[in-house]
C-alpha cells in the first residue's frame, strides 16, 4: 500500500470556501446552477427524498478528487460520489448542502495484453472496458444487464454481478488493485497487476462493495480472461413456478452453465409488450440457459439441459447455436427492468437465497403479490439464487403505494427467513438501509460501523448510505486530518467555511413568475403518461424521427417512458433530463437560459447541441409533469413535443409557466 502527499493541484493549501475550491479545479468542473445540478440529485432509484447539493464537481483526475475531499474534511461537508447514476438502491442520492462528486469524466482505459489486465478510471462504462479488451482477444466477464451504460466505478462500489456470474463470478473476482482517495484527502494505492499478493490485510477487497462510504476509487486494475467462446443458447417455458425452479436446481446440480436466467409471467408479458418477439404470454416462467464450452461439449450440455427441462414439465424447449438468435433472447432478458418500468413506478429489490430455497422464495413472492393485490414481476440470475422482484404501483394511488411498500418489506423479510440476503449485487444504498441491522445482527453491524469510523471519522463520505448518517448535533469524536485542520484554521475558519457553503447553496426553486415551486405531490396518472409516450412515438414516426420519450411527475420521478427500436441509453437519459428540466422550471426546455440552449453537458459525457424537446405538461395552468423528447434534431424534438401536448389537450408549452 502506498499513499501520495498533497499535490500542487490543491495549491498546497486546503480550500476553506467553495470559491477557493472552484479556483483549484479545472474550468467548468464546479456546477452550482440549480437547473444543471438537478440531473445529479438522483440515481436510477429515483429517491423522492433526494436533497439539493450546494455544488456538483465533475472531477477529471485523482488530484481533483483529493482537492474536493480535503475541502469537505475541513468544512464538514458531505460528499456523495457518483458515476453514471445507474444505482438501483439510492447509492448516489444527493444531500442538502453537500457536494455531488461526479466521476463521469474520468474514463481512461489502458489494456496490457501481456499481464491480461485493464487499468481504467471509474467513469468508463462496463461495455467500453469489454470493447477495449476485445481488441486484444480478451474479455472482462462481469456483465450487469445495464452493461452498456453503467460505470466501472459503480460496479465496484456495489460489487455488481450480472448474467454471466453463475460461471465467472462477480466484480470482486476481477479487481486486482485500485487507487483510493481516503476521507482525509490522502490517495493510496492497493494491489496491482499481480495474481497473488497476501502482504497485509486484503484492503482491496474491503473497498469493493463499500458504496463510496470508505473512500473514493479513482483508478482500478482489472483482471481479464481470454475471449469467451460463442455460446449455445436454450430457452424453456414452464406451466408453473415450481416446475421452473425445479429445473434450475436440476441443472445447477449437474453442470456449470455460463448463464442461467429466470423470468416469471409478468416479466415475460412486459418484455413481449416491448419486443413483440413471440414469447409465450401464458407461461408461468421462462429460463434462458447458455453454455460457452467448446462447440462439441456445449452441444452435449445443451442436450442434457433440454432433457432436464422436459423431465421437469417444460411446455416448450428451444435451443440454437446461432449467435444472433441467442443474443435476441439475451437482449430480451436485459430489457426486462425497463419493460416493467413502463407499467408504473417500481420498487426494485435484489434479494438472494441459497439455491435450494429459490423455489420457496419465488412462490413466496407470488403469494405476497396476491395477498397485497400489487403487481410483482420477478426476474433472476437463477443460477446463483439472486432474484430481482419489481414491485409495481401507481404513485398517484396512495393506498396502492402503501400496499407496494408493505410488500417490498415482506419480500425482504422472506428472503432473510430463507437464509438469504437483502441485497446480492445492487448494494444497500439508502433504500435498504433500514433492513441492514436486522439482517447483519448487532455484533456484525458494530464491526461494520467501526471500520467506517476508522476510515471516515467525520462521516462525510456518502452519509446515510449503508450506515446511519451522523446527526448534525453529534460531536465529531475524531479530529480532522492535520492538514485539513490547519487550513481550516486560516482566517476563513471551519465555521466560516461551513457558512460559505450554506450561503452558496441554491435558493429554493421558484417558477418564472416568482412563486415557490413544490414537487412533493405526484399528480400525473400513469394512463396519461403512457398515452403521452405513445403519442410521442406516433408523432416521431410521422416526422420520420426515431424518438425516446420520458414522462416525469412534479416530484421529478419517472412515471413512464418508451422508445423506438435502436435508441441508445444516451437518448433515454437525454429525454429524462429534458423532462426533469421542463417539470422543475415549468417552462419549455428550449426557453431555459440561452447558454444551456446552446450547449449542456450530458451525464454520459456527450454534448447536447440544444435542450429543445422538453415541455411541462399542464392543464388549466396546473403543471402535472414534464415530457422529454430525444432522438431528432432540436427543432424536430420540439415540434414533436408540442404536437403531443396538442393531442393531449394540454396547455401550449409557452403558457405552462
């Protein structure tokens, strides 16, 4: 383990005010405009309790991260690390008055084919590492369903798994080393391109899965393996949940497939609504199996899987060695979560159980769903017992929302009672933090907290994620690092620095007419949102534009979205940001500040030439949500959005405010 001393990037002195921090960082690195910071308040979990940060810092180097953390340590400012914002557990939810430290610009990747390693910064996407490795006939196996738009840093923060983990393991199995900035601003290097290293405690593994609560990872060394062989694929449908899970157990007892996925009836139907690929809507469950053994042996394995499925009551079994045919089914599994999201707001879980209890878990979830009269769609990495129940509800129906949250908790309790865990790969975040103590037990939770306190005595790193946030009135028992304390003792002082942060924090958002804007009560119905999405797709076809549409409610939570074939995750995120901009400002996005209309940096690194295409949805002057349209040129997106408002009978965009 090595550490680095303070660098010239911080000017030899810790910043004591936000203005001083801005001066130490590259131009444009610090954002305080509420319209721009809005997109960084929530991750994919859409936490309704997200705070408003004093600033967003888009770091470009380890030195940038060190400068931010030293400032935070000196002023007691919370820091929330953020990658691509794809967390499904609220792991990168912003905090009032804190700093969101975005690593999205740190995307360098270097491949060493001799040591079969990749050295990458945390903002690089999983798919980008795969593609870079592929140029050398190598492969990075961890394979989350969101691999095309999730970041390596986020994968490491949650120890992500994915579709291939049944055979190839999860993220931690491929992390050989990393560079981490600690809560006192020191940067340490752990591990490296070595397959064996038992010198000292395994600190590298400690930081994997720590969700940004122990330190901020700025570089990582990943193990690569030879390129995967073309797989054989099998799809089988079953008349009951029990028969499907029995087949899963029979398969895992005899072999080690490279993929073994499960989808229940609600998931199958949501995917079929999206893909129209001819899936059996009446099937209780479907499993997808792959073997990437050498061709001859793969064929033998798939033949044995066929026999096991049929002997366990499969109604249909299909297999293929054609890569494109197989990939079509894998793509269907990957879009399962977005497909279910179209049915309403979701509470997403990733509980896991020992494989022999998988059947009891799936059947128990079905019973909970029926008892509470709430839709629960289940998909699973069945080969390792990690399931993803999605509790679907209408956010405008208070009674249904309460039933959904009750079901969510009961599913968590069910998994634990079966000897399972409250999270297999998504992390605890904020959403599952209330269940952590009950799952770990008092002694184990105490040990976790001691580790946290030792590495982050002030509790400034992602407070409220995994661990309880330290109350503001709770005195800090451990002193800040000497360098930070000395800087804070300068004329500005720690108290003055804290006051500066509060002074620089954005004021409560107001409408264009000056009245306070409240986003606390969702008012748009899913039916209306779904109609708006359908109209957007229809208007896009008329204009010859492939479109992506997102609808958010006044609380800026996603209600519905849709897209035509071929739209990228970048377009999905663009439409969401446009919708949130329109809903939060109550004005068409094209009419927001001129500099934003010309160029707004996007969360995934691209540039929007214009933010036209976002409009508030309003009736009789009351804003009920926002629509975001992406895919065409700015005038095309704006025209489509206006046409949708007209078709809905909503107020024209220009008068919504």
